């Protein structure tokens, strides 16, 4: 949550309701197209919560709450797999689309990405690996953790690959709508048609998420179309059809739909359109959305610590464990961020946050920044 994660963070945009400040936008029509949908932080917050919920439950019986693979909890998490990370990635592309890099800005663009994505990715990979090495005798080497992505941090690695490809393409010859659509379709077909795509540097995940990132750019550059209510209903219909088919497959009544197949990709894109257009602004979701990057970085570590503590305290109720771990995984990173802000270099390394804003308060939205400082969004 891509950003990674993926990947895919803090507010790298102005708060909801603001307009784009990407470049020097003098054309009123262009400014209108690039304006930010007012509920963008709510959308990002919802995507963040879905990712946290997935990691609290766990991908299988050996992770998270250690529930049987056939449990209703796993069923619920699998039911939103076509929306969870795709939505997070679409949001990342949406913000990048507000200020696509140019040749003059290429070096500064990557200086920011190095400090805000690469540095936290490296630091958190080491921390997560050391913790798992100590508590669970992690067999994977640290080199493999970096080479192939580790825990949820693979999303950041994949997002860096996507940023590299898209930013270089923008510098060499900024692709238009048609070229972006062709590239998205090509990425889908590569993942669907080839049995083995290299996982080194999370390349296969980067290719899988590329269509959503490119779709986010298209949404930003064609934002006026989001105002068409018919588009939202059309998107809802596509999402409902694919998710209903997925339910039949999960019940053994139809063929499985793989997340790399075109129906799954269309569901992720259509669901994003519907939420961008119809999700109401919510203060709680906006706050979570503004802190989504530190939450993404730390929710697995803090959630695991919370689970171990609660189990040792004798708490065995699954619903209670889920609620308490989920709350810790969301609020813990926010608390940690405010503590780390007292040491700027440490804050940058562990959260990607440069310095505390004046007058910042705990559990208030993270500081606003111009849209041309795009955050990694898992």
C-alpha cells in the first residue's frame, strides 16, 4: 500500500478541497482538470485501513492472527483483494499525475524520492529483518530481503521501479493518454501471459501494479470526467460484476479470477473511480489518510508487537484481538511519528518526514505540502 506501498504517506498534497499546484498552471481549463478531488484524503485513508486490516488478519494461518485458512476473516480479506492495493496504487499515480517530472526537475525529483522512499525502505527493511531474525529465526538473508522485497516493504521497492520507468519516460517524451493506456494494457498482458517474471527488486510486482499507477495519472489529467455521475454508476456496475464473480469462485461455483487477469484489473480501476467520485469526506479517514505513509511503514511491526503482548495477557477472543491490534497498528505509527519529529534525521530515516511543522498537534492531520512533492503511497 504501494508505495508501497506502492507504494505505494503523509500529506504530500494540500488538504482536501485544494487545487493542484503542479508546475505553473496558467490555463484555467488545465487547472480544473488537475484539481484534486476533495475527498482524496478520505480515499487514501480507506485504502490504508484495508491494508492494515489485511496484515492484522494475515495472509494465511502462519501470519497475523494465525487463523485457519478457511476462516471468515480470511474470506473477508480475500473479498477485497481486487480493491485494496490497487486503490492505494491509483492514489499514488493520481498524485504523481499532478506534477509529472521534467528534464529540469529530474535530479531534484529523485533526490526527494531517495530521501522519502529509498531511505525509509532501507531502514525499515533492516529493522523488520532484525526483529524477525531475533524473534522468529528468520532464515532469509538480509541481502535477499533487499533484493526481493521484505514483508509489506516490497511495495516501496516496486513503487521505486515504477517511478523510475515513468519518470524516465516523461523526460524522454511525455506520453499522452493513448500511450499510457497502451502501456497499462501491455503490463497486464505481460503478467497474464508469462509464467515467470523476475521478482528481483520486486519487478513482477511493479509490472502488476503499473496499470493502476498509470490509471491514477489518467484520472488526474482527466479529472473533469469524475464529475459525470453516469461514470460512477458505470464503474460501480463493473466492480459489482467482477466482485460477484469472485464470490462465486471463492465458493467453488465458478473459475478463479487471478489478480493479474484483466477482470481483476478492471475491478480495481472501476472501484477506484467509484470511490473517488462517491466516497463522502470523513474527518477520521482524512486524518488517517494524511498519516498513511508512516502507518504503512510501521503497522506490521507495531501490530505484531501488540499481538504478542495481548496473547501473553491471556486475550484469546479473535474479534477483540482484531480490534485492539488494528487500533494499535493505526495509532502507534502516528504516535511514533510525533516522537521522532524531535530528531529530524531520525524522523527522515524512519518515516520519511523531514521536520515538525509549526503548531502541529497529536492526532491532527499531518502537515500540508504542495502537490508537486508527491508522496509514495502504498
